[in-house]
């Protein structure tokens, strides 16, 4: 296990839609990276989620503490926007690249159920449309990103992310699923990418 480095580097894990910072994948990151990572549960409203993350990032940067991002699914979409905005390194795991398209299946649904605790929340068309505010048309520094994709992602079409993020370090595995089977196989690589 790694220990907190002297420069107080911080990894922010950004979970996906209807998920939680207490889910199995963020907890795997917590087990490996220990107090180097924070796994917060974000608001379900995109504008509030982004605002929360920006406040955390800016708080660390104001103390000159390096920040790194890991984002899964919708969290990958958020991480892409934030890393591009603040010039941060980020690992994107089966990221959503056009969530307004994939989440439109919830249009007309009164409430969405959270995968972690079965709580229910409203997610309406305005929330879906607001995601367009965070679309990245141009990646300023592709070397800041590692993109991890599995072809058998049952939620997202991996080829959309592969095309959008082709200039990043792109790793595509056969099989797998939306959760990204065996993510822990990449922890040493992620550690090296962030800290070297």
C-alpha cells in the first residue's frame, strides 16, 4: 500500500450516474490508495455536482496541493471537463462522452433509483440538457489522460469514447462490463501516471 506523500497530493474519485462514493469501485481505490483518495457522494443535479467538485479542486489548488481525478461513466464525463479546465491529470473509466444522449432514457421517469442505497431522486429533462454545458470540444492536453474502456460495456458504446478520446492514452479491453472488470489491475499504472 502507498502512503500519503509529502506534498499532500490528492486523488478525487468521481462516481457515475445514480451511484455513490461508497460503491465497490471507489472502495477498491480507497483500499489501495488509502488517504491519497477521497470518494465523495455527489449531488444528482449536474450543476451542483460540478460546483461541488470545483470547490474541492480549487481548495486544494489554492494550497498548491496537486490534484488528480479518476472518473467512471458520468464521473468520467465530469472528470474530462474538470481536468481540461484546470489542466489536471485524469483517468477516465468507461466514460460517458454524450450523457445527454445516454441518459435520455430517463425522460418522463418521475424518479431514478440509486444503485448503491436504493434511494430515489428526480432527474428531469432540464438536468439532462444542463450536461451540455460541460461538453469538451477540444482536449487541451491529451497527455493528461488515460482512458480505460471495455468493449462489452452494457451501458455505453465504448466506440464513442474511443473516437472522442483517441488522442489520449487509450486502453481498450475485450469483454468486461460497464463497471470495468478488474480495475485493480491498473492501480499501479495509475499510481505511476499520477505521481511520476
